[in-house]
């Protein structure tokens, strides 16, 4: 195995901007994503353990695509946590979209804590003749 084949990666907590406040008292993390492009679309794959289709919210406002995932971990009754290596929390991430994305055809699915977004590319701008009327 290569010397640096395995590297520890820490979860990055979402920074709360000054003057704003979160609506929940849990930490929020930036989900790790893979982004790849095909001829037809841009694909985003986000790791969001603990999130399902009912607890994820995706909005598009102007050019900003926002992803929010709420995690509500199952906790056994009358338990006392002795040790934890993985801290639970919600997920938040924002992306600025270019004009090359067809906003009306964006699709999303989630399975086993993995969110998949398909952002279809808009077709090439077509040349259109504009009729001129006599005034």
C-alpha cells in the first residue's frame, strides 16, 4: 500500500455568518461531494449519512442551488454514550449555477445517505429571426 494511500479527513463544520442564526441547535456540516460532467449534464453526488428523501430540502433561488439535510439520529432509551468517533449533525451546502444549466429539468434522488443531483445542460442557443413590423 502506498505511504499516503489512506488519509484522515475531518468533517468541515458550516460557518454561521455574523448576524444570522440557525433554526436548530445542532451542528451543521458541509457534505463531501463528487462532481462530474457528461455531454448532457453535470452530476453532483453528496455524502449525507442519516438523510433520506423526507429530510432533505433542495432549493434554487436565482443562480444558487442550496442543499439542506436534517439528521435525526435514533437514540436508544436510557443510554449513556461512552465514546464516539463520529459526530452527528445536519448538512448544508450551496452551489452557484452557470447559465449552461437547464433549471427546469434538475432532478434529485437519495438512497442510503447519498444524494444524487442531475443538472442537465441547456441546449445551445438557437438563432431566431425577429420580425420587424412597420410602425
